[in-house]
C-alpha cells in the first residue's frame, strides 16, 4: 500500500537522518533492503574518502564499494565510466568481489572485458590511445557487457548487498 504524504515525509526524514549522521547502527537496524540500499552508498562512500578510493576500506567494505561502483557505472551511464574513472586497476578485484557477493554472471562479463585490455591497462590520461582502444574489439566488448550488466544477469543486486553487509556487520563502524 502506498505511503501517504505524511508517512513519506517521515520516512524521508528518517533516511536522511541516517545518511547525514552516518549512523551505521540505525542503517543495520533497517529491515527493508530498499531502505538499507537507499542509505548504504552515502555511508560507504564516506568511508572511501573524498577521492572515492577503495584503498582505506577493509575487505567486506571494498567488496560492496567495488560492486556498487560498477553497478552505478553501468546503470547511470556506461561501463566505460568504470574505466574512465581509473577503476580498471581494480578490475580483477571487482570481478572477484562480484563472485563473493553472489553475482557470478556479472563477474564473468567483467572478466571477458578485462581480458581484452592491453598489458599496460586502460589509458585513462591518453585520449588518442583511449579512442583507439575503444574503437576496436575492446570497445565492442564493453558495449555488449554494458548492455548485459544493465539487465542484471544475476538478478537485482540490492538483496545481495543487504545480505552480504549483514553477514559482515562486524566489519562496519
């Protein structure tokens, strides 16, 4: 049953309070995975610091961070963003994180794309090299993988994030 405007305002205020206070205990007290996923990215990205790097994160935090970042890239724009933002250095770790999360088909798609990268990796700061790479088989593979990832081959990931985070609750503040 839909929420009334008053109920929605109360829900929104509760969610915003969790996000603004970075209240991990209140986050993990949420029983609804949708509510949990509404708040988790802000809290998790806050741990990653202003650079948005997974480096300061422990293993379970990194798993969620990398998987959520890849999902955001494919859902909000394109898998190319994952590479353009310098995250290809974490490509194999992200594929392993997807496996650990319970998303093996997504992991396989990412590995297929990563296998087409040259040994020196993705040329983030070299437009000409990037253009040449993206106009070839790598670019075609990224477009195909992007389309397939956007269709959630392992199902919606929110439930997997919810279950994984709760299974590793002690690893979060």
